[in-house]
């Protein structure tokens, strides 16, 4: 069933530590992502067998696996730290039937040499949170790691209190991070960075080989993917929560879902993470943090960009300087589509920003307000009216918006269809996620989690009977903080 070819394990030993998962006491199924298993070419029957359960719990190794913990560093809230997989083991790289290479990682699989006195375990609630959020992003069409399975361990894990333990199987195009390069430059210098860069190009960006400066092309390619990824987060109100450099994937996937959340009322400085006391990773700060993280990657690549440091710095700065333009372009096209604009340009920026200002002033719901503009009465009829749409300011803005739509060659119906393709009816609202996790953790009731995930597979479609999932939380249901679970 498994088809392993473990290229990362062939990199120098300084980039990883050989480490088998630590068996758990009594593994039991919590959830298996059957659709993902099918995409990966895995046998569902084999996964659901006793042997399959043992593999996904870390109690047995599949044929061809070469388990290891990856080494990396990271700027955490701006402060540099040497890190590594402290509670995760990479089983290996599975080659799918269509030739795609994906990492198979067990999260919560026990201590490693990088655990820093941690227990290496994970709690059921946070693992189910990662499952929900990663599937929500996938449903929204946003690049992301995904969750193949969550297995309970039969063991208690001590955090603020004793909580049920679990192991999550994470699927990623790779786990290469900005922090991997930060680790390499400090542990092995230029030659280790060169080997890691060559590996990254071979695995994710082979087109860079045709460039005159392949390592500058690598920086450009990573910058491009990060700019478009963060723009896509902004378009759906997603807040990652901990955009440390060790949580920035070089292949452009969303990764590490700890204190992440989706915004309800539009407020640019919204923060949910319990550890982000200064608002460094607030919703509105995410684009700038993306550029800051890329600058840390560029620093590690400087010796490869040019023989003279001054020239290398200039090349890196020129590349990083294009980040803002590329991000703004992706943001403008995405936000324009949300307003029915097929070819948004710089002249539309003020219209978009004025709309967001209205949402901010009225404390309006980000998702429902956009969806209401798309004219979707079937999904919003059961929701309470929004004062925003009765305000004189909105009436004035609407005239400008409709005049702009009238300038397009596309019809009003085509614009409406475009909006409905880019404005989700459903997001993983924080209070519903928390309620589902509470039911799973406290009473073993998985139905709220399964129902929520099923709906989030097709968030842009009008789905009968799901109005409750579109509503804002009652005051007593509001979630003000989210936690990473470590």
C-alpha cells in the first residue's frame, strides 16, 4: 500500500535525527479522512485494519519507512531559537499513483532529541482542530497541509489539566521551512545551505535550474507562493496566529494550525492567539510578516547569490522589494472577484478599501457581508438583518460599486456568479469549532466534528439546512482566545 522513497533521509545527518515513534498504550480510531486516502492511492481497508491503525498510532512501522525528526530553527515572535520536531516523526515520503511526493508525518508521536524536555505528545482537541482547519482551508481552495487521520492514544496528557492524548497523521508536500535554512546556515554553513537549496529546487522548483542565478530564482519562487498564499488567507478572514519562520513552508502551503482562527466581525487588528500579547501576528499584520520571514530566508541565501556580499544584498533586496507588488496584485484580484470585478486594477483599490472600512465601522461580519452582496437569499434568509445595509454610508458606496460593475462587459448575472465562487457561505467559525471539539474531548461525541468537516468540503455552495453554521456567535459563545496545545 505504502510507496516510500525517502529523499530527505538522504540529506546530511545534521538536518535530522533518526527517531522511531514511541508506541501508545491503546490506540483507537477517532477519524480517518477517506477522501484524502483515496487521493493518495492508499487502501482504506488496509488503513482501517488493526495493522493500519498501529501504523497511524506509531505502534508499527510500514514497509519502506525511515522515521526521523527534522531539525530546524526559527524566529519565534521575532526571537531566534534552535528548534526541531519536538513531538513529530516523519515516517517518510509516499509517492502517489500520479507521481506526487508527499510527507507522511505523525504528530504527537513521542519525544525526540529536539523535545527540549517536552513530553512529545499531543492532545485530542488540538489535533482535531488541525483536522478541521486544514480541511476547511482545502475546501476553500487554499494550499495547505492536510490530515489523514486522528487516533486516540489511550493515554492522558498533562497540560493545564489531564487531557486525552492523540496522534495526527499530517500530509504535506514537504516540511521544508524558512527555519530549516536558518538551522542549516548555523550548523553547516554555506555548503549545507547549498545542498539544502539544491534539494528544495529539485523537489519543488525544478524550473529554477534554467535560471542564470538559480538560488535567486529560488528566493523569487518562494516569495511568489508566499505572497499569493497570504493574500488568499486575507480574502477569507483567516488568521494563522503564529507566523514564526519555522511555520513558513517553502512550498507555499499553510502549515501548523495551533491558535489559528477565522475572523467574524471585520477588525484588521484581530488577534486570537493566547500567546500573541503584542498583536505581532494580527490579521492585518500578516502580509508584512510574510515579507519579514522571507528576509530571514534571504539572509541564509546571500552567500549563494553572488560572490560579493554587497551585490548579493542588492539582489536579495530587489527580489524582496517585489513582494509588496506581488502581494497587492494577488490581494486586488482576489478581493475584486469577491466584489464581482473580473479585472480589478489599481483604480479599484479605493472602492475595496472603502467597503472594508464600512465593515470595520459597523463591526459587520466579514463572511456574511460579502456573501450578502453576492445576492444569496437562500443561505442568508434565516440570519438576522445586518445594520450595515441600512446605513447611508453603504447606500453611497453601493452606487459607486454598481457603477463600476456596469462598466464591465460581463453581465450582472455573470458578476453575481463570480462573487458566489469567491465568497464562501461557510467558514470554520470559532465558536462552532470549539463546541465540536468540546463534544469530542469531553463526551466522545464526534458527530459535531464530522458534520462540520462535511459541510466545509464545499463552502461556496448553498447547502440546505446549514444556516446555523452561518450565524454569528451569541455573546456567551464568543471565542476570544485560541491555544496551541503544546
